């Protein structure tokens, strides 16, 4: 429903009530605005929308007189909730390997901002897809991955008498250097 035309002045839009169509006259427009501001709940929501969807806890601080008799937990804004999300939820996939060491996930973590007491800044993880057992190897330099990966593979082969069938990484180029 169109209630009039607006014009922009200094970054704000002003409703020109004089140019409203014949279907809606000034009285109907006045009734519409009175209805929007008729209840305290509508007024709270109006302030929430106009101020760019701040949290309702913030609105309680700004307008404490409006929230007398209301709990801010009562108010929910879908736009506010969606704006807080950083990424979409990934679907839950219950596809695990049925045999241990059939599929290993690995990741080399970026350097920590502070070195440990032993001088460690990087680490690499190996996670078995079936059992979710995780091995963590601490690294003083990222180039140590070329030593750790063959060591891990031989450890699995000697201790469990199994060879790893598939190996998955985050496309880290460290796994594909000349020594590996």
C-alpha cells in the first residue's frame, strides 16, 4: 500500500503528506501512524527498527521508561539474529569411515603469536575419521612437517599393522614439498 512520496534531503527521507493519493487522505494517514505508535510494544519495536536493530538490552539502557512491565527477553527480531551470524550452519552428515585409519584428516595450524617455552609456534593434527582419535605434533618451524608426516605414517603401520588408505588436508602446500 502506497501512502505517499518521499524526498531525500541531507541523507534523510521526508514523507510528503500533501502528495498522498486520493485513496488515502490525511485522516487515514494520521490514523495509520497513531496505530503504529498505539502500544508500548510497537513503540519499542519502532525504536529498534529506526536505530538499526540494536539489541534489546541496549534499548533498555537507552529507553528504560519504555520497558516498565516488559522483559527484553520477550522481544525477538529475526533480522537482528541473522545479522549476528558470521556463517551458515553446515548440514550434519553422519558419514564416517567404518574402519580405523581408512581416512585421516590433517591440518597445519598457523603460527601462534607467542612461542611456547620450548620454542613451538606451529602444530599439525592428524584425526582418524572412524574413531576421531587425534594426534597432535608440535613444530618449531613449519618445515618440520616433512619429518612429522612420514614418522606418523610409519607409526600407524608399525603399531597397528595398517596402512592409511586416504589422506585429506586443507590443501596446505607444506604436504607437497620436494621431500614428501
